[in-house]
C-alpha cells in the first residue's frame, strides 16, 4: 500500500484525536462514562477523506488493522453507519490484543446506539474480551463496567446493572465521580417494583443487598419524609462502611431540606350527577393513601376539605378554598374544569389538575401542575418499544369514543414522527360483536378471498385457495378494555394474523387473574400499572374487586395524588427524582406529571411481568 495512504491516514487520525481530546472524559451527571468513539456531529470534509481511504483499504491483502482505524475515524466523524460497514470487513482474530479491545469497545458502543443490547452483550461476553479484561487499563475497566450496566439495564436486568455500578464505584478515585455513580444507582433503585427490591435485599453481595434494603425502607415510607429521614439515619449508623453511608446520594441531602408540609388540602370534585361515581372513586383512592399515613404514629396529618363543583363554577370554589386557608388544591377532574383553572389570572396556590389542559403538555402558571388521565406516556412507551424492535408499519384498532380517537391520534403523531408508517386505523363501536367481519377489510382478507374465487372461476375450479392477510404490517396496537380486547385478539388469530405482535395499554387488564377469560388475550404485550401486579406496591390497594378497569384506575390516581402532594417539593428539585405510585413511576417534567410503567405479557391465560 502506498506510503501516501498511511500518511493521510495518520494525519487525519491526529486531527480527529485532537478534536476528540476536547470531549469530556469525566463521568457525566447521568452517571455514565462518556463514549470514546462516537460523535453526534458529522464532519463532512473529514468523511469525504475517510471514504477515499476506505476505498483504498478495501483493496489491500490484509485490511483488518487499517480498516479498524478507518472504522474509528468514521465513528469520530459522526457516521456510525459507515463505521459499522468498515467493522464488517475486519477479521477480529488477526487483531493484536489492544486492537481487539478497541474493536470490541467500538462495536459495543455502536450496538447500544442502535438499541441492540443483545449484540452488545455478545461482544462484551466474548471469551477473548473477558480474558483481556483483567489486564486492561483502569480507564478501560471502568468503561467496560459502565457499558455492562447499560447493557443489563437495556435487557431488563437492573440488579445486574447495579452490581456493575457498585463495582465501578470502588474503582473511582474522585469523590464527585463516586457521587454521580451513587446517584445513578439510586435512580435505578427508585424505579424498581417493591417485590424486586425485597428479593434483592437477599443478594450475596453485601453492598448490593444493602443498597436494595435502603431503597425498600424508603419505599415503605414514601408518603412520610420525617420517617424516611429517621430510617436513613438509623441505617447509616448501622451500615457505616457501606458506600452509600460514606457518600450518600444527593436525594438524601435534599431529604434533609426543611420545608413546611401542606396542612390543609382542598379537593375540588363534582360530587353530584353523572360525575358523582368517578369523583367518589377518586376520593376513595385518595383517602386510602391518607389512612395509610394515619396509621403511622407521631405524625401531624393534613386536613382534607372536599369542595363540590357540581353547582358552582370551579373558579368560585377555588376562590372559596383559598379564602378558607387551603395551601394546596387538587381538582379539575373534568376537562372543562382543568381548562378553567388554567385560565385563571392568578393561580395563587400549588394546584394539581386531574385532566388535560388545552391539549398542552405544560401548564402556563408556575403553580399549576398537570396530572393527566390520558394514556399518552404509555403510548410513547409502546412506540419506543416497537421502534427498538425494528418495526416500521403499524395498524391501530381503537374504540370510536373520545378517548379512543385521542389515543389513536397520539400514537399516530408519535409513530409517524419517529419515521414509522401507519398502515390503517380501525375504529370499532361498543355494539360491534363480530370482529372477524369487522377486521377482514383492514387486513385485506376480503380481497384475498375474492382472488381465490376468481382463480376457481377462471383458472381451475379444483384449486384450494386459502386467504392470506396483507403482509405489510409489522405489528398491531389495540386500545380498549378487556371485554372488547378478548374479542379482537381471537379475531386477529382467526384472520391469519396470529403471528402479528400485538401491543396494548394498561386499560386491557383489570388486575384480576382469570385464566379462562385471559387466554383470549394470549401473546399481547401491554404497559401494566403497578396496582395490577402482585407485590409491586408495599401495600395492596383497597379498591372494590368488582370495579370496572376505568374506575380502578381512577381509584389508583386518587391514591397517587396523595403521594404527589406529599412529595411535590422533592419532585420540584430534580426531574430525575421519582415516586413509585400505583399508576406507575411518577416524575415532574415541565409542570407535568409523567408516568413510566413496567411491561407485562399475557400467556396461557396468565399475566407475566417482563424485565
């Protein structure tokens, strides 16, 4: 190969190395060690030069060592796709140990960037890579542990990820870096269900088990900051050698902050007419959480006052609550009421609305928080999961009710916005009984049957023509409650779509184990609220067993509203802080309460939590 080629390669590498040296090398605030190869910004001039080098290197007899340099140059110049192309031309067996490490790290970073943790896991668990790991430089060992944590979290093995981070923290010399890792560990722990934390306390690794024990104790008292502080100080004294005792996560520092708790809570609900049932259900859930707090000793409880918005405007009722000494307001369960609160000239108290505000994500007032009843956050999770699975084309089946059209619009907007294609949107009415006929046309079964008839008529009457569904659908999304979903999924199976992946939201499951009925929901993946899954909460909700799913979810939102008012000041401090509630993991982003939930799967009539 010509000397000029190597000269160009060397000079270009020097320039990009100089640029890369300006990138951050310390651990980020998110607790991650920065990637060393990937760049988000494209360097078009450099890419043209690298492309020429790539073409020349392809012609060499042993391209692997040179192609590795070119793959790294592509990655550093902002072209991960071309970096992957270059890696495919490398024979890793011929690389020397140091180059093999570089090759592996680049491949892992590219795989994680493409949301393919299984590919990353295959590389990081390669026998040669594991053998070399013990002899790596301290920086590379730290980087590998950080990558292992990312891989385990992506694959749904959070405790394994926490083990990686615990080991990583022991290798760090900087106290500030250790704090960032401890903050990351704590964020991971606060997102885990209660049963996972309980199981993790038995871990054989002392530091991991005690991390989980601490998180479990905090979860048990997350509506009581004073109790949490007392428990932490007791734990800290008993476990003085634990890393979290020596360098405590920032969450505990913020827990020590003193602020006056809300002492008079005004709840604004329409307690008469058609909204009486929903309002009472919400209130029952709220009081469920309130009385859990009441059972704890030596605690000053807030006073609860309920104001009826059935006969007076919510503006008038809000004004009355302010004049009577309320220091926080929860209400606006109707969309019109939430909008009226948003239109107030002055929202003088912290106010949590219970419905959408002009279809806006962020309320206008600095005191107005939105705890929406929409499924928007769950819909985003469905879209994100489908995207990561490599799906492109979707069909959406939804009820022809306001919430159904809203859910379909949300999914359509998000899915097409990230490059997906919506093949069809199929509404159904409450009166629909035969979903086999209803779904024939959207799946093109009717056209396939017509082709079969024509073949028999004009070609060969002895031909057995089996209908086929359209093949340009990657997955289906069903919006609906269990009663209708139990009719829709069997209809899809009958119409030759049993192999089609199906996703749904939490409304598809009522939290009751009914093996015989739930068999009809087989193989549906859905976003599940913690209240529906055994032992995901410290205490089971006390809702009526026979309630409809919609009412049970309303009860759970009442419960979570109490948790929010008890933790609102903490959530305001940092968007990374969360509360693990009955409806999901709750956080505060731009004055809006966001929900993140776990995944579950129907199989053989049973519901299984997924990692």
